[in-house]
C-alpha cells in the first residue's frame, strides 16, 4: 500500500531544514533525518509531491515520523465517497433535531437510542429526518451504542457524531480525503464551541478557549506520548473495515475513555489517525458550573481503565533521564540546584552534539534541542503539580515551604502562559479560576479512578531514554 500520485505533504511548522538541505530536524520524539542524494531534490518549498515510488516512500516516512502532514486542500478526490452517520443519543430530542438538520439527507443516518427516558420524542425526531432508529432497552453507554450502529453500516466509511454537535457541510468530505493514504484508519476534525442564542457565560467562554476536546490549531498524527496523543469521538470519520473487522469497534466495557482506547488500538496495529484542524465540528459546551465540573472529573475517571489496557501509553508525563534529574534538582530548591541544572544541560548538549557530529553546526543544534527539552520538562512538571498530582501536592503544601513555592510558581506560570495563548475574552481572574477548577476536577477523577482500581499506574511518570 503506497501513497497515490498527486498526494502532497508539507513539513510541519516546527520541522527545520538544516545542513544546507541535507537533513531535517523535528518530529516527535525529535530526530535528525538525513536525506539521501536522491531524496533531497524531492523536498521543494518544504513540500513533497508524490510522483513515483521514491517520493511516495519519502512522503510516507515524513508522515510516520511527524515531520510532515498532508496538505488538506490538495488531497485527491476519493473514488468511493459513501459514508453512514451513527448518532448515539439518550434523550436530547432538541439537540438531535439540530444535528440531523445540519446533516441533511444525502447519506444514511442511524440513530441509536440508548434507553432514553422519553423514547417517543427521540423516535419522532429520527422519523422526521428519515433516519433509521435503533432503540436499546438497556442503557449501555456511548461505546456500546456506537457499536450497535456500526453493525448496521453498509458503506465503506462511518461517521460517529454526538447529538450535541452541529456539523458544517464541508467537514466529512474534507476528512474523507485523508483516506487517500491507505494507512489512515480514522480522521478527526477540530472540536469548536457552538454559538447559541444565549449570551455566553464565563464558563462557555473558557471552554471556547481551553476546551478539553479542542486539540489545537496544528495538524497532527494522533499517537500516544505525542502532543496530540488522543482524539475525541465527538465527531470522527473511520474506515468500517478497520473498526469492525480489525479491532472489533469500541470497547463495550468502557463508558469513559473509549475514544482514547480506540485511537491507541488503531495505532498499535500500525494504522494512522489524522487530526485535521482545518475543519470543525461545533460542540455545545456545558455552561453550568456543576455539570461542567462533574464532566471534567468524569473524564479523569477513565485513567485507570486505560492504564489496564495501555500501561505504556497512559503515563501523565514522559521524560528523558536527564530531564527527570533536572526536575528533581529544581524541586529540591537547594544551593546546588541551579549549578546542577546547568551541569545537566551542558552534559546533555555535548552528548547530543556528538550524535549530530555530521551536521554543519552540531553544538548549536544540540543547544537548541536541550533548551526545548528543558522547557518541555518544566511544563510537564508543572502539569503534574497542578493537575495530575494536585491532591499529593496540596498535602505537601501543608508541611513544606518548598512544595508551596513549587506549586505557586507552577500554577501562576501555567495560567500566564495559557492566558497568553487564548483567554476566550475572559479577564485574568475568571480565567485563572476556571483553569484551576478544570485541573482540580480532572485530577480528582484520576485519583478516584486509581483508588477504585487499587493501582497508581495512571499516576506514574515514565522515564525513557
């Protein structure tokens, strides 16, 4: 299976062309890829156009390493653009009507009623839009409900769309283009906030800026341990054979985290999951504090089930040995901490430079990589203190000034950086409150999950070379 002629990939924004075009530096984890003499002319204007076996091989390698992404606007048209939409729903007839109106009638729609309290209302909406209704007698959760719909799909592609979504007409056709890559099993859009007639409150504005479902503005290959390590099934388009025949669909036993599990099982089989932020699915975010906080905590409770199924992928942070030692030195807050950090960075820079000895400026590249690694390690440490480990950090604050200082610095830095990225038209105070509540809720869910499962696997960092 190779990429078709005309398929175009473009280097990631963070990928650097170095050594006069002889090497590429980037991807995740960061790597230096040396181009052969035959491959160098194939990279033109930071693009590779598939024209023959050599360019197909190079483009595939760049996609696999995260050094490049498909150019969405130039994806070739799909030869078989048939899909079925599966909508799991429990009550919510108003939201379902709004979604089905946005979908139209050009493609089959299956509505799976997951034991609604008022099934007549759901059935009436489905009938009005010509959708096939699959009523379930027992509430089984969204994973099993989606599987019930998947078993009835007779098209090569299936779109799973939640009922509280409105789907623009271009979203699914654009995602379909990604399947020109034969390794792609699933493609997902960016989840954006749905604007309603009601004036947005402060939580709605926070969600528009920092929703847990919004994976950002950069395209990515979804894989564990990368900047985009999972994708929500709020809206996805997938190959039916990759799901039904390959991995058996969603895990029926999971009521939360089933989307993460699905992504990771597809990736484990050597398939690709593409995240394309050029198209969106508009999601109605929760605006009431109690519902919003409970939902955030609910997301956290998926940690232990995922740890059981994917012990290598669930770690809250992934650190290199040198960056783990750097964090320990800084948290110690001793006189020797800063000199120790300096020595670690210096040694790391020299070691990386030796591996880049064939580059034109190995020491300069190594210093840049060490600096990036340091920033990443500090960001992950801050996330541990304020999000995943906050119950332990709070206990530590009661007895240690050093812990209090570390948590205060981490919390303030996190809010400042996130506010600068996108504050959702919120003032700093309300943004800070929402940000901390977000982390408190999710972290509480993770700890509840760990306690219920009698395991700390979901809370343990992973150190890898």
